[in-house]
C-alpha cells in the first residue's frame, strides 16, 4: 500500500496491543486497527504520532477520533461480515475504513463539503470503496434503509428519531450522547417501536450539528 512501511506496520501492532490492554477484546476489531494505515489519514505534520492513542485535527474544525474510541464504538456494533452499516460523520474516513476492513457494506454521510470531497477521493485511492453521501446525518439515508448497524461519530444532544426508524429490528445503534462530554450509548432495536438502551463510559466528540447550523 502507498507509503506504508514495516515501521508503520510495527507501530500498528503496538497500537493494537495497547488497545487490548485498555479493554478492547474483539479480535476482528484489533485486526482492523492493525491493518488500516492511520498515518495516511492525517496531515503530514502529525504523521509521526499517528499510532499514539490520540485525536488529531483533520480540517474544517473536525477531528479524527482516538483509536480507542474508534475501537470501542466498533466493538459495541458487534459487526458481522456483509452487514449494512450507516455511519454518520465520515470525517477523515478512518472509522469508515475500519468498518470496510471488517467486511461491512458502509453508507457514510458527512455535512462538511470540504471533508466530504477530500475523503470521497482519498479512500478509493488506498483501496477502500464505499457509498459517500453529502448531507445531514440527522436525517440518515432512508433510501438504503434498513441498516443492520448505525454508528454516529459526533456528539449528539439527543438520539435522532430518523436514525432509530432506519435501524433493522435486531439491529444496534451506537451514539455518543451529550453536550460537553458524551455518554457512549448503545441502542438495541427489539421491536418496531421498542428499544433497549445501555450506557457506557464518557467520551469527548465534536458536536453533531443540525441543519440550521450548516456552514458547509
Ligand atoms: N469518523 C470520523 C470522525 C470525524 S469527527 C473519522 O474517523 O475521522 C465527526 C464528523 O461528523 C465531522 O467530520 C463532522 O463534520 C461530522 N458531522 C457533524 N454533524 C454532522 C451531521 N449532522 N451530519 C453528517 N456529518 C456530521
């Protein structure tokens, strides 16, 4: 793969080991972390630190999440190969690539034009092809619904109803809910209008912005 080296591969192995120590158990998630070349998703000034467990700016005031956060959310999805996943907040495309690497069919949506354009061009260039949408994630992508899994990668004040409606019965939705800090929340859809909620620890995300705040 373009600009990937044995040194980078070694650093990824160490990162996967660190995430395991931090409590990530899924072998499939750890394997994906070991495979996706995170350094290629960062501005060149951060490349040296790409395999530390930290977030970085990716432009348009947004960030690529910490690897631990990506792994934690992905593990909660309990993804199986071939499942349809809706991702809200494409950003750098790193989380998208982790999902693709695990064999998911991914539909990803981004509201910042600059990031949408950049990532839509970049991901296929490193071998990850998927469906990109430019728009408001609060509305989801109803034409391809229902989804087996839905992942929201920005902090949401509330859980959008449209996304709950687009989830399959038996499906899982993972969303950080809250204002300044967010509680990682898992929603399991157990009936057409029945949901079970489980809350996990606190995380910090950039906000999921509504249409009215659109600056893109
Ligand atoms: N998954 C990304 C994380 C990016 S941060 C990665 O791995 O890099 C969250 C992203 O959500 C930002 O790119 C932000 O622009 C986007 N976002 C915020 N509100 C949104 C909305 N309503 N619809 C779609 N994307 C949104």
